[in-house]
C-alpha cells in the first residue's frame, strides 16, 4: 500500500471505507512525519514490511519517533 502524503484523517477514512487485511508492504506516508502512520492505522494494516523514504539528517526530523514506535512489529527499510 502506497500512502503518499496521506494524513491521519485520510487513514481514518480508509479504515472506515475498506476492509483491508494485513498487508505485506507499506510505503509509509509523508516520510514518517507525525501527521501520518497513526497507531490505529498501523495496528489495522499490520504491515510485514515498511518503507520510509527519508533523507539522511533531514531538517524535519523524519521519521518521527512515534511513527517508528507504531511500526515496531514491522520490518523497516529506510532510504537514508
């Protein structure tokens, strides 16, 4: 599942509209910022693997620690 720049609001809409089983690969939304990848969303999607597109030592502090905590059951791959 590719999340692009989807926010937690969009995640809630996805969860309410679709019955998605556990997914294999999640392209984490918005570079792992705190405005995406909520605990509820990640818990429902339960991705085996998560990919975070992020620059090394970026000025935004991506990915956010809370997002990484939400993904603790997923194997994380990062582009930095």
